[in-house]
C-alpha cells in the first residue's frame, strides 16, 4: 500500500505541523515495512518568488501553486494531508483514498478575538466533507468540526497523538543543562510555552508577578518565541526566553523545571503537556476541554484567567512535597495512555479499512 503525506511549505514555519508530518513519515518508515511511504513538500514556484509581500506570496503558493504541483503526482493508494489548512487540495490530489488531519480550528473558534473572519480557511474547510476519512486529534477538535463545518460525523475518527519515547523521567545533569542554556541553577524554574495570544502569556506573567511577592527565587523559562513584556518590565529579569529548541533537546528543558504552567485559552490538543508529564513534571493548567481530555485528574486545573488560582496551585505544589510527588506520579501514569505505537497502529488500521472499502 502506497501512502503519501502532504506537508507544508517550509517558508510558513508552522513548526508543530512540520513536526507532526515528520513523525508520521519517520515512524512509519521504520516500523511499518508493509507500507511504501512517500512525502510531498511543496516548493515556491518561480512566479511566487516575484511576489515580494510575504503574505500574498504564501496565499498564492497555498491556493494556486500547491494545487498545480500535486496535480502532477501519479495516483496513490492513500493521500494524507497533514494540516487542515490544505483541505482545498482535495480536488487536485490523484488518490484512491483521501485523508486529512485536523488539529484545531483556532482561527474560526477565536475569530472574535483575532478580529477578522478566516475566509480562506473557510474556503479550504468546505472540502472536508468530501474526504474519505478525517483524523481529529481530540474530541474537542471533533466537536468543533461538527459545529463549524458541514462534515458528516461518521467520517471523523478521533486519534489522539502518542508521546515519543525520547520523553521519559530519567535523570539528567541539571547543572550542565542550565549552563548550556545560561539559566541560573539555584532558581525555581517554571516552564511556559508559546507566543501566540491564545497561549495566554499575559495571565502567565501576572501569575509570575504575584508569585514573586512571596518568593523571589522563582523564574519563568519560556520556549516558543520572544515574549512581549510591554506591560511587564518590572519582572523582565525573571523571564528567560530560550531560542528555538530542537525536539531531541526538549526533555532536558522539561526536566530542569519544577512545574509546567499552561494557561491556554484554546487548543485542539496539547502534546507538550504529555511530554512534560512523561518527563515527571507536574502540570498546572487551564480547564479548557481539550486539555482536560489530556490531563484527566493528573494535573491541577483552574479557570483560564484566574491568576490567583494558578498562584495557589503552584504554591501548593512547591510547598507540599507529598502533593508534588503525587502529581508527578499521576502525570507519568497518565502519559502512558498516549502510546506512540498505539497511535500509529490506529492510523494504519484506518488506512487498511478505507482501502478495503474500495476493494469490496
């Protein structure tokens, strides 16, 4: 069976989507020899390179050039698009079975906060209903697909991602890791991530401001982009923005931190939370549905914008060794439910099932 994965333009720098596609390709090439795995990563056309406005360049590339490129590809058994924004490729792909992964519908769900309607994404998503199978990464994403599109529920399969064995609770040399990233060894490090508004960094920084009133030894270690500290100059020395961290190096970042703080407003799913839990790092997070699907009862959860509840939960973890150990062990156990082998087996089972349908 031939399986072709359709990826994003490198220039778009959608790192989480790139990582998802790479995992599918690399894991299945190694562990499913019965599959012939191919990948297609689009390239900027000569014409697109003449468009100097980056936004216009990528719009042209996404909606005109990419479809033209895939029309030239010979027929395959399975075509799997790794990112929902490319659903419009449906009509151009030459394949027996067409599958797409939908990670989240952030621009639609949060369009009021963003301030405009995502017309082009809506254009793409109108093609969802024609796919043979839609992979939703969580029940929350499935509900959003049903709410915001006219897709048939019977076509949607929820397949939650698994955690790479790279993430584990083995000990590391904390002193060496801190030196590597120029972080103070003796400070209490709390991890935060992301730089997009729905990651809710403003609330996270308010939490840090409150924590520092009683404990000046706390710092934030932040991955995922440089922080906007316009309203937080008073605590800027307590926030350490790290440069881009490759996946292979992420476990050591998790392991030097005491807690992972995730005040996210909305997400379709959260692989970083699972990675942190598997590394033995307790999580304090918002009570958004997709996050609750991931953490169950293993994390301390509270309202999205409730600064003082976050402070209370973090303080309790830092001051109560019994509670800290309990949440650490619960997180490790919870993360075992999200097995990477199981994830890929479910995916391949879907491929086989869809192929059998056309061979009946």
